C-alpha cells in the first residue's frame, strides 16, 4: 500500500481559520506507525505485498486480482488485518480533527458560526425578522428525543472501540506535546497501542446477550452523554442570552433519551419480561453511580464555613439528623462549620441506599417487591424529584450568599435529563403477537363464537371497544396459555411493575411494528388494561400506544387508521392523559426494501402531511418518530438536512429519532461530537418549526414527485420482486449468508427464520449490497424515473428539476443522498462478485440482472449530474469527494479478497484443500469488518 500518500479527509464546511496541516500530519503518522507494525508482525514482504495490492488497484488493472488469487490464506488474512486497521485509524484521525474543529468553533463569532449551530441559527432568525414571541412558543414546547437501538449494524468489538478512544487521547497528548522528547513518547505509545491492536481479534467470538448489548449502549451515556448534555444546554442558554436574553426562562428539559435495547422484542425471543426488568435496574444502577461520584466531588468542593447558614438549609439538616442519625454521628464534628458538606453527606447516604436497593432488585427481580424478606432501606430516594429538590435547595442557599457553583448546576441538568432511569425504555412488538394473544385468550375463555383472528376490522373494533369499557377482568391471574401468549401478557404486567417502581418515565411508550389498522392499537390498549395500565372507569392510562407504519401500503393507510382512532370517544379520552399527544412512528427500512429509495422517501413525506392533516382536524398534537438507520437506504444521512427536509408544519417543536448501530460510534464516541450532534438536531427542530421548509408554490412539484415515485417504485419492484432469479442473484453475489454468522447481535437476521426476501430484515439486506459495492437499495429505480421525465421535454423538464433541486430542501436532500451513494458504488468490484460467485446454472440470468443494474446506474448517474449541474459527483463538496474516491481505491483490494474467499468457502471443489471451512469463514468475516470500516457504513 502507498502509505506515503496522505488522505485529505477534512470535513466539509470546516472553518477557514483551521489549518488542515495537522490532519495531514496525523494521517502520515498513523500510516508510518502501521507500516512499522506490519513489518514487525508480518515481515518486510507483507509491506511489499500491501504496496503492490494498493498500486495494482489504483489503475484498476488485472494484476491485483491475479496477485490475490495466488495468496495463501495466511497472507490474505494479514493483508485484510492491515487494511481494516488502516481504515479505522483514518476514521479515528478524522474524528479527532473534527473534535478540534468544534473546540475552535466555540470561540467564533456569529458571523463565522457553522450552519446548524445555535449561534448561527439565532443570528439567522434575527436577520429574517422572526419575532421573540414566535421563538418563545417553540422553546416552550421543544421536545427532542433521541432513541438508541440495538439494531445489529455495529460491527466493531467494544474492546476495539476502547482502543479507538485511547488513540484519540494519545492524539490529544500529541497536540499538547511541547518538546521533541514528549512527541517521541507519544509516538512510542501509539506504536505500542497499534501493535497490541494488531494482535487483538477483530471478530466477536460469541453472540452477545441482550444484557451485553444493554451494557454496551449504557457505555455511551456514562462516558459521553452524561457530560455532553449539560454542555449543550449551556451553549443554548449562552446563545439565547446573546440574541433573546428574556427567553432563557422558557427553556425546559428540551432533549431526552430513549432506548430499545433490552425492551425491543420484535423478532427477538431473547428479550423477555425479566430481561427488561434487569435492563431498567442496570440503567438506574449506572446513573446512580454517576450521581454518587458527582456528589462526592461537590462535597470536596463546597467547603464553605457558615456560622449562620440559611434557615432553609438548617431546617433540612435538622430533618436529616432525625432520619439519618448515624450520618450525623459520623460527620457532625468533621463538618461542624461546613453545613453544605454535611448536607451533601446526607444526600450521599441516601444515594448509596438507593443504589444498594437497586442492586438487590436487579438480582432478585420484581416478584420479590414488598415481600417479607425484602431488606429494609428506609431512607432512599424513591424518585429523582426527591434528589432534585435537595439539589435545588443547595443552589438557592448558595445564591443567597452570592455563590454560584458550576458543578452543582451541571448535576442538576443531568438529573433533570437522566433522572433515575437514564433513558426511557420503548417496548416494541409485532402487531400479530397481540392478535394471536387475544385470539388464544378469547378462544380459551369461550368469549365469542367466531375466532378473533377471523373477525373483520369493524367487528374487531366493536368487540375491543366493548371490552375496554368493561370493568371485569378479561385475563385470569393464572395463565393457562401457550408460552408465546404468556410472555406477551407478562410483558404488560412487567411494564406495570416497572412504572410502579421507577415511575412512568421508565417505560411510557409501546410501539406496534407492522401496524396496519386501528384494531392493532386497541388490542394493545386492552392488554394494557388487563395489566392495570389503562383504567376503564376513567378512560385514562400511563402507557402511550404508538403505531409503526412501515410498508408503503401501511404508510398510505396511516391517515385512515388515525381517523378511525381519533373518531372513537374512548380513544380521544385516553389521549387527554397524554397531553392530547399522539406519537406516530414511520419506518424507513422496510418501506425502502419494499419500494426503493425514492418511493420510500416520498411516501414517508406524504404520510407525514396526511396524518398531520388528520391530527389538526381532530385537535390532536402529533410527534413523528423517525425510524432512521445509518445508511441512505434506511433513511440515513445528516440529521440537520433531514429535519429541514420534512414537510411544512410537521415538526412543530417535536421530533423523535432512532440512533442505530455504527451511528452511535460515529456520533457519540466523543463528548464534543455528541454535543454538536445534539445541538444541530435541536437547532434544526427550532428552525423547521419557525421557518418554512417548502418553497411557495411547491404543490406542483409534489405532483411531479408522485409521478416520479410511481415510476421508480415500479422499476425497483420489477427487478427485486419480479425479475426471474433475482433472489438467487442476491444470495450469490453478496455475503448475506456470511453476515448472518457474524456474532454482532442477539437478534436473528430473519423474522421467523424463513429464507425469503419478505422475512429478511432490512439491515442485512442493506449491509449485503453495501459490502459488494452495489448499494442497490439506495438508488435503483431513480434513474428510470428521472430519465423518462427528462426525455419527455428535455429543456423544460430538466429546468424544472433543477429548480426543485435549488429551492426545495426535500428534493435537494434526496438528490444529495443519491449523489453521495453513487460516489461509493463500484461496479468493477461488484462485477468481480458476479464473475467469481455465480454458479454456472445461474450465470445467464445473473449476467442479465447485472446488465439491468449497470444500465440503471448509468441512467441515474447521468440524471443526477444533469440536475445538480456538476461535472463530477460531489463537485460542490471537494473534501467528501476526495475522501470517497481515495477510500474506493483502497477498499477495492478488500472486495477482491472477499469475493475470492467466499468462492473458496462456498464451492469446495474450487478451494485450496489445505484450509478448513472455519479458517476460510474467519477470513471472509474479517473482510466484512474491513470493508465496513472503509465504507463507514454497514446496515
């Protein structure tokens, strides 16, 4: 590999004041260090091999493929490891550079602030004449929710992620090194770190349990978000003070976090009621540990000697003495003249009691609650509000003496955001599970002549409404049902226990995947009633029922479903206990797999418009929950642009977004990056709620998009669902079977284990096409739609598309995503998968399919360049253009290595006989890791 050629990966939009020389220097440094490690671990011939592989694929000649075919498996694995570590090192250097840029950004004026920052936004709104009352209205209802999921797209081991963070810290040390000797010390430490990494297994050895995934996700909260959130709030207050100082009082807890990890049971039999309970306890244990450390630091800090402390503090100390006499005996003399330290000692004792009780409950489970053998913790915090009250008391008392305490303010911010639950748990289950449960229960108890599953929708609604208004229980205490039905019922009972122990914020949302009709929601409401989560006497409940509309058909039917629900008096009464708010989730992944990128994006856009119209007609507030993934094919892309591309009036100060897989590592691995991501999302929500997101007169453009969407959907489905041999083609020319053997998730890659496209989850579908460099899911069908429209009247229609691109954020974002994806496609590499992996009996149909894909790619490429008026893809973003071009060239050898190993693995008569299947599989799985690191995308 040409280690001496640095890659310029500077982020687009970097401030001109920031020199990229340090970025180039750090890239050159890690290249040199990795070259040393490769020579130490594999010898000089390995370095020579890497150079030859890299050089041979720069000119895309056949030498590289011949070289790869001649390699032993041992040499192949060494080359794969080198490429994989190289890409990860480049990613680390890039993140480190971005963090430095953000640190410098904090000192910039509004004139040089980056778009998407609070400073830029408020300055922009001031220049546009947005009134203070209008901004205040949005701030008062500002509600940003970021939900972490365990979707299996994070391919890097936690052990390796820890090494990434250590290397970032060493790069920080290098920035601060003043002498040549100090620099050399850091270089040595980096070399040691990379060498240990080389000898560390990149692959997960065992499939993680659900609780392993919980611990991995909680790590981001502990190490990053706990410190990032107070920083975001401080920055928002600072910018408000600059432009609208009177509005800081309008700012509440504007950003909250949720998690599906340990609660999402859709297709994951490993997530049980007990698992969810232990997840909640784990969350509480980790956040309590953070609070204990913070209170200990506060006690060290607040050494104020107060002979006459404020009266409120004295009264609180007297009550504490009565409740916790042993603490008074221990500390009253030590802190005789230091009342704040004494008060913090009482707080610390209560937190420790709370932590001990939580650890006991995590082990023994909810069934032991209020049992005679439960240990007695008399003085613990039952809720975070109790801790907050004591912290507010300390703040008020300090203020009366003219003292401010930043550490105390930070802790208050953290408790307000994270409470004792850290992140709310969203429970999710497939709609058919609830239908099956009620079918079995009603049959077992002989409640109706016709099985529930055979009723039409109207009959179901009538029966459900009657049952929801009945005070008698439907489900007996003992459960004489099948294991699946018992688990479903126990889930609702567990939610009730969780809410009783932790408060409703721990588990407030129940998401129904594959929602298709109004009865899907009422079924969940009935099961919630049986668990005590819905009161038929008052029509109120503590569980918000959320439909998830995923396929195109379901997205189109969503307005009708909500119309039916909002027309039911019982359901409208139920909404009143949720501030008349209905949350609706829209699925980007399955709609894309079902319909293609353009159609999926457009149908989600339309669904938002239509359900917002229904909500307004009924006087219901709406919160849209966007189920976005990391890749373009699953709704991924920059969050700021994505939010601004939403239809006018659909944000209204509220948004909920999933953060999945590798996105967590890219956005939340460092505190500065996490803070900036949260800032840009929040700024986009404010901007989209105040300023229009669609230009005047865009109605005609919406009609045009509908026409284009219909053509693109038809083209996509003709290939994926109607083309003879397509599923065989997909299975042969992508590593789909091998991806399913990666030990990266507790969840199976297929629903119900069936081997067909319908049961295949969207994540491995996207993952597979990305690995083999087709990226089919993110562009196929668009070229035919655009080309057909342009050809009808080239001059007029192309001018219209260009106007849409310049003026309409939705269309511009859509085309920009496709442009970035096209830049990552490499059909030369993809062709090698076709050549190497298609069996003879599938050659003809496979080559016909590849010809269709090639032609569609050319059409899409030409149309995108014509619309953007670019001579090359990403012409307006040179840093990203260079980054992708150079990565493409460097990833190519890994693609050829992967195809070769897959051929040996799948076809025994073509593999070297000296290698076992397990050895070949391991090599193939390592290439998946390496390509994922280079592409920076998985599923």
